[in-house]
C-alpha cells in the first residue's frame, strides 16, 4: 500500500463547507487519479492511498 499527497486546484480554496470540500476532493481524485482513494484533506491537499506493491510504476 502506498500513500501520497496530491494538491487540489486553487478554486477549491473558495469552499468554506468541509463536507462539500470532501465531496469535491473525492470526485477530483476519482476523475484525475485512478486507483487512488482519498484518506485525509489538509490545507487543500489530499492524502490518498493506493493498493498494490510499493515498487510499481505510478501512473
């Protein structure tokens, strides 16, 4: 299992509702980073987790 931080687009900084931010972040990750599951949002970055071997090439 691998974990990695991904930045969110700047427009997400305008969202003041944490629940909306979580939904948008999940949709963004699903659309742009296949196979990565969001775990945590911190300072408009998403910590995501991907199942698989550590030494696999990240696409």
